[in-house]
């Protein structure tokens, strides 16, 4: 039996605490990732992204938030899924919704984040650039991924 599909909705300011906790928990779960921000700073950061209108959340039937994606036009600032919801299609649902809203998506992820790299590559993203860590706060090597919508046959015929 497959997991129920989460409800996707725009984040509300009252979601900032749960989203900030997702960020903090994800950092804590990766020993290779330095802790640069306090839990309060992660909540404030989530609140800023929500206030800018960038955040879509995945909500379970019982009201628990299972993940979120923060997107500014075609740039994905963040995609987090709770450990309990990983592998259940939550991340895919959030990413598919972003793909429906933009013809091109761009994002960075760390080289060490092999789980995220596999996820993005399975979702059709391609590595376009490698960074040595000098351009991110963590100082970790990273990869710049791009996904582009395929042109429909009718668009190609007109081109």
C-alpha cells in the first residue's frame, strides 16, 4: 500500500517553527555539515522565506508538516523532507509542483549529500557546474543543478 499523497499548500507564518526545526534536524543528521545557525535562526530564516511567498509545504492528513520547498521563480532555495516522510513521495510531490510552475529550475546541493544528488538526478536535473566551497557559508564543495521542461511537439513545430 502506498503512502497517501500529501496536501500541498502555501506556507503560513505559523509554519515557521516547524520548518525551522526541519532545517535544524537536517543539519544535525549530516555529520559532514557544519552547524552555522541556532534553531532560532533557522526559524527566523524559514519565516523570511515564508514572508517572501517562496514556500510550499506538504501537509499530512493529520496536519503534520512533512516537508517544504522554497522557490523564488526558477531558483530553489531549499527542499527539506522530515526523516519520517523520506521515501514516501513528499519530496517528489513538492518538486513536481515546482516543475509545473517554472520551465527551468536551478539549485545547489553539496557534493557530500549523496541522497539529495540521487534524488535530483532521478528527477531529471543535470549538474552544470561544480563549486569548491568558496562561494557557500559552509565551505563545502557543491554542485549546481538545472532542470528544464521539455519542449512540447507543438512548440517544436512552431519553432
